[in-house]
């Protein structure tokens, strides 16, 4: 549902505001590298993946899961687009297969404190950071 849209000039991108069909606060967002998919990590510990319309004005839920007991603070697609990494305030980190919507692996106590960021390091690895400044590579 578009709330506002304006045409772009050659020097600025098209902008549209899309109301995603969930009520929970989104902490993390990422766009798929090749498809019109948007992943959202929610305060409820859930992740959602939406298929975005070509005009950017609407989104439909493609998949969802609740991989985290507390807030999902970061979501990132793998570079090849086949997986979704997520990290949460419950200290866990996960790699989820997009085709099956099942976890490939999950580290339940990946850090000593809440994990606030993850970034893919190729199709299988991920780097993470926590609230105390610790960085890890998986």
C-alpha cells in the first residue's frame, strides 16, 4: 500500500513508501541480490521475506519464521541469494535456506551479549558483532 510516491530525476533514485503487512517493529532490512525480495527482522524475533511489486508500491509475504527468542536485530541475504542470515538479541546467529525455509545451522550462544549485526562473508560464512563490541567470524 503506497503512502507516497514521486518520480525521480536522472540524478536521484525512485522513492516509494511501502507499508509492510506486519505490525511489529522492524530492526533489520535487506534486499535480495537478484530478485525483488525484501527481508525484515522483527522485534518479536521473527523474520519475514516479502515479494515486492514491480512498481514498488506493495509487498506480499513469501515466507516467515521465528528463529530468535528475542528481537531479530539483523537480516542479510547471502551473496548468491540462496540463504538468509539472521542475528538476534538472544545472542543467536542463524543461516536459513530460502528454498526450504529451514535453518541450515544455528549458533544459540554465538556471543556473550546481544548480537546486533551480521554480514555475509561469501555464500556460507558470516561475520557478527555484539553490544559489547566483540566481533566474530563463522
